[in-house]
C-alpha cells in the first residue's frame, strides 16, 4: 500500500509506491553513501583541492575557480539530466553509465601528478579543473536518476535513515581519512606532488567501490501510469506549470539560492586562515579533520531532526550554519590582533567555520532537497530535483567573483580587509536567505 505524504493543507503531494525488496535496497543505498562519501573525504573542496591549487598558483581567482567548478559542474547540468530521465520506466542505466565514465578522471589526474611532477603548475591547475568538471557532470547525470530511484525504493523516513546512517558511518571512517591525509601532507610525509597523487588514488578507489555496490541495486521501476502522463506533456510545459503554480517551491528556491551564496566565501576559509595565522602546509590535514568532525556532528543533528521534525527543520538548521561560518571568518578578519596575541583563538574560529561547512555539506538530502522531494508529485519529481539543483548551481558561480574581488582589493585595502569585504557581503546575503528559510511551511507525514 502506498505511503501518503501530504502538505499542511492535507492535499496529496506524493504517492510513494510500496518498496521492492526494500531491505536489500536500503543496504545498497547505505553502502553506496558510505563508500562514495569516504572518497569525498579524501578530496574535500575547501581543504585538499583548494590546498593543491594554492600550492600551484597565487592567483586567487584561479583558486576560486577550483572551488566554483566543483559545485557548478554538479548543479547546473541537472536540468538537462532531468529532461533525459523524465518519463523513463527504468533509470538504472542513467545511473551506471555516467558513473563508469566520470570516476576515471581522478586516477588519470593522479597519474599526471605522478609522471609529470606538476612541473607545469598552471597547466596542472587547469587539468585539475577539467578532472573535476568531467567527474561532476557525469555524477550530475547519474544523480537525478539516483535521487528518483531512492525516492521510489524507500519511504521518506527510511530514506532519511539511510542517508543519516550512511553518512555517519562514512564520517567516522572519515576521521581516519583525515588523519591519513594529514600525515601524507605533513613535512615528513610524501614529497609534493606525489602526496596529492596518492590522495587522488585513494579517492578513486573509494568511488570505484561505490560503483560496484550500485550494481546490486534492484530498481523499483516507474509506473506505467506515470510514464503515460509524462508522455502526454512536454518537459518545458511541466516546468512552466511547476514554477507558475507552486509558490512554496519558488520560496524554497529563493531561500536555497540566497543561503548558497556562502559558497563564495567557503573556498577561502582555509586560504585566509593560513595566511592570517601563518599556518604550515600540514594544517590542511587538521582542517580536513575539522571538516570531518563537523560532518559527524551535522549528520547526528540533521538525522535526529529529520526523524523527529522532518526536512524543514533540517534546512533551517543548515541555513543557520551557513550564516555563522562566514561570520566567524569575518570576525577573524576584522580582529587581526588575534594572529599575534591569541592565535589559538583565531585558529579555533577558523576550524569551527570549516567544521560548520562540513556539517552543511551533509544536509542537502535531509534538508532542502528532501523538502522538495516530499512536496513533489511522482511524475514531476525528477523535474523538481533538476530545477532545484540547477538554481542552486547559480550560487556556485560566485567563488571566482569572490577570488577576483579579493585580488582587486588587495592593493587598495590593508591587511585582511579584502577578505573582510567578501565575508561581509556573504553574511548579508545569507542572512536574507535565512529569513526566507524560517518562513517556509511544514510538511506533515502520515
């Protein structure tokens, strides 16, 4: 029997089919989440990837491009992916094939680092950007199918538990990953760039295990009625209908767009902190560990909130964290005396900002995206996910602007004030998004 999800006005929003082999799929999705997340812990954007870029170039705009391309290349293609997946009875091929292609890029980049020793640093940065681009475009194409299959295979509560358990296990394992990364990057560790080649190889290994697990997924196909309804109207007609008629979805998009502007500041948390506090290269490993510990705390908090209060509370909590993280770095930039008189306090503030960013990174499915999926009709779900993630990608364009602005202000403003300008702008915009997020209506489950 289908599990009904209703909006606060008690009108049906989603009809979730009875899961096919639900226990098997629960463990498959959970195992996929664990292994894929472990791979991501080896290469966090704001620590390892940005750290590598900062070793190769001083160009802040190019460093910002590394942070930007990760999010942009995953979010923006999803509207195109939603159009491809829409109306397909079986979506597993759209998950498997792009994953096979995209996940080879990091082993190729590791080979480049190993054989060339990064003797052409600017070219290496651009190859890093290319590797991220191919990996995430393929993962975006697979991601829409993955989310749609997840929604059909598991009930909303089981979906939340799978995400929370998978991410928690991965985060605990990620503590070990952070320690390994810290040792590899330490002065007495492997030489540059062999150290980063090993890190990328480890990430590729975890992604490959994730792909193997996905092969065991038993798909619950889209119903014939849903396929028939999708064929009776065009993708763009459905898109216009969704945007015109769903006011809650429009407000959700606005809240997500504004709070996601935090990504303009996030790539510079570590770069700024290392410059401001004169930290060594090995501090990247410490920041990675803070990111992982923040992830664990966020997973526990968000999992509990999702199970007790639903997706709306999760998105509100994550939005609050997106406000606090740049506010901490703004305070550090405006109080340069901390670097000399209380460096441990400044270091702690920077670690907390990175930890909050790690928590937020694990809130999407339990928070904003879960909220969207809970409100979407089955035949429109892929379109909702595609539109939502594409709009989210608009904010992902901002790190390059943030880096360029820091570079432009560096000669005109003294000390850390160029960073303060960027962090301050982000705090204002995210604060507006936080206000919208707290005005979203709830979703009742029965």
